[in-house]
């Protein structure tokens, strides 16, 4: 997979999350061995991710990428600002690790701050 492919897939995942298109996200994250890390969710699997985190997609209007860079051989660094459906904005940074098979196998979320 090329850098361009990983960046395209990363954009697709965030666009799908923002639009609530779960089918796209299901297709782009690994079936086995997927792990999601954030301060309240340390290493949850795919099933727990869709149970705990996916419902938040309904509160997001969209993402504005501030950084979208490939780092290392199989990771993409993403910093974004997002607008919630209530008008509040926030900023986060995430690292997506790809499995080489055009799927994300790990996500690390580092919470940012509210944006005025």
C-alpha cells in the first residue's frame, strides 16, 4: 500500500464517521486483532469500539484536518478539528496503524481541547 492509499483510506474513515456510514468504517477496520485506545478505552476490541464509540458519530458534523501525515512504515498521524451537532468544536490527534491489507488495525486517540 502506498502513502497516498493510506491517506485516502484515512480520509474515508473520518468522512464515514462524520456522516454516520458504519458500513464504510466496518470495511476499513480489521476484523481480527483491531484495538482502539483512548483515555477511557484502553485497548478495546472491534465489538466494544462499535458498542461504546460508534454512537458518538451521531454527534459529529464533520472534520477539518490540520495534519494528515504518514509516519513510519504503516502509520498515519491525524490532527483534526471537529464540529459537533450542538455547534461546539474540539481538536484531537490520532495515530492509525494499518495492517498492510488496506485496513486499520489500531487507533490511538489523544484528546485535545475545545476550540472557540
